[in-house]
C-alpha cells in the first residue's frame, strides 16, 4: 500500500500518484507535529520560562541547521529527476553526496553553538533564566541533529525515488523514541523521588530520537524494504555530484535562512512589546500551527517528487496538473482546519499549555484565532513552491519567501508594534504573520500560472533530457 512505482508517477492516474507519495509524508509530518506538541505539552507543566526558551531557540536552531535543507532538497530533487530519466546511477550518487553535505554542515553548526549559544540568545534580552535554558537545549539538540541531518538526506532520496513509506518509517521510529522518553525525562512522570530534568530532558529525548531515526534510515537503505539503495560505486567522492547537490539545495537554504532570520526578528519584536507572556503565546501558537502548515509542507514535498519525475520523463503538462491538483485539495482542507481552530482557541490552550494565565493566556487565545484566519494560504504556498522545486527552480521559492517575510511580515509587525501602536501592541506582530501568508499565497500562485503558461516546465524538461543525452 502507498508504494508508488516510477510508472505510477509518470503514467498512472495522477490523483493516485499524488496520494501514494503524499499520504505517508502527511502522516510523517503529523508524527513530527506530535513530537513538537508533546514537547510543548510537558514543558508547559514545567514553567513559563521553559516554554519561552524553546520558542526563543526555535529560529536559532532552524538557522544553524540550514544544511539539512541543502542536503534534503538537493538530494530529493536530483534523485527524482534522474529516476524519471531512468538514470539510476546518477540518482544514487546524488543521494550519497547529499548525506556528506548534511554531515559536514551540521558538525560546523554544533561547534558554533557550543562556543556561542549563550551570547547569541542573550542578544534578545529575554532574561537570564530563559537564556541559560535555551542555550542548554540548543547544544544538546544539535548533537542529535548531526545524525538527524544525515537521516533527512536519506529520507529525501527515498521520497525522490517515489518511496515515501520509508521516510515515514524513519520518522515514526524517531518520534516514538522522543514521545516515550519525554514524560520521564522532562517531569519524572511515574518515577518516585525524581522530578525530571526539565528542558534538558526534552532536549535529550529529541536528540535520542534523531539518533534512532538515523539508525533506522541506514538499515532501510541496506534492506529490500525500498527499491532505493546505495551502491559502492555511488559512494565514491565526486566533486561534480557535490556541486549538483549544492546548486539545487543552496537556494532552499537561502529561502529557509531568510525565513528564520525574519522569525528571529519577529521573536525580538514579540518579546520587546509582549514580554515573556507574548513570547509564550508566540511559542504555543507556533507549535499548534504546525497542524496546518507541516502537512502542507509534506504535500509540497510530494509535488516536488512527482513534478521532478514527470519532467525527467518528458511529461511537463502532467507535472503542471499535479501542482494544481495538490494545491486545490490542500487549500480546501486547511480552510476547514482553520475554522475549527478559530472556534475553540481556549480549549486548545487549556490542553497544551495549562500553566499559562493572565496576559500569556489572553495573548495565546487571540493569536490562535488570528493564525486560523490564514490557514488556507498554506495550501497554496507549499504545493505551488513544490512545483517550482521539482523543476529545479528552487530560487523562485527563495525569492517568494524573502518577499513574504521581509517585504510584508516584518514591516507590518514593526510599524504596527512601534509606530501605529495598537491597544495591545503584540497583536500587530500576530496579524503581520497572517497577512504575509495570504499575500505570499496569492503571489506565488499567480507567478506559477504566469510561468507555466509561458512554457517554463517544457523548457526544463527539454534541458534535462538534452543533458541526459549528452
């Protein structure tokens, strides 16, 4: 079940091909959401400072792990394109070199965090306790990311090949370890005389999950579970293969870097006008909103694989249809999710952060409703960007994200919070997030229509196959 062959993706019913690739990825991403929600659930029983520390660290961690995006996207897109063109050797070479990229870049990130984590977090002036907790969490989690990044690269190769089931198995294993360990490590649940390690326990559980996931990914790559495996010939260092991975993956890292830098500035704005209460609300909203945008990311990843393989097989019209079909279904589904969240924000807050009260509680309820208004936009942004990514046009997604965050979100947040001061200034930052999502959704969709109407995917398919013939 949900085993999409090359023929399914390039010749079979399009809806079924998308479903077979996307369904395991959506489940996988909800499993990742479970990991984040479980962390928030247990840390919400520790202290407001612990919740705020994780919210402060999140964009810093995302910046330091940009290498994962280079490796995953570069490997996935190249594997998909080579698989569609039936060039299996090139696909395996791209996959192996993506793993090398992930390992090297995450080791650099760990070294930087070990030396400077406290200094970087202190720049946001969230309070000494939050800085100390955040620095500890950051370094421990990055140890796990050394393994998690290599696991992501292997998963990207599986997905590019069309076997998203293997990626699901890896993530289920990693998150299961984290979910099982969290209650014991964070609050000492069920252990007499032991109160847990608090935020250190959450970090240890997360890191242990990444290590377990990597072990499972390696085992699957060496087994008959998936049709994709690493050969000895593919595992020879080749500079041209490294260059190809970087060429496709670096714009994705640029996209995520721009996004996460903007998020850091948003954290500074939220903390500046809302204090720890605003930062706690931002953290809870960020975690809960993953229920909407993370599945949309999964659909976008599936679109990238389907588009890449169809372009490799010289079927650009089918690649275009796949993008529009996925975007339509995702937008409708996420509009329903948004309506549900808008209706019961108080209940959601009580379940996931019962320690919040006063301003933190008020801000969180408001933020959940503001976010819900714009959930539909995720259904357009990620699938349409997946269409561009599958064509290797990752720079388009990068520019779109830069405009979303730097052209819309930050200006609205800064002006609303510090110039046109609302009665509750932190609400300006919250509304800026929803407004920027809506603008990005409309903009990237219009540009995809414009580009495909003028033959973008046909040109990419022709170029790919001309290169293969050479």
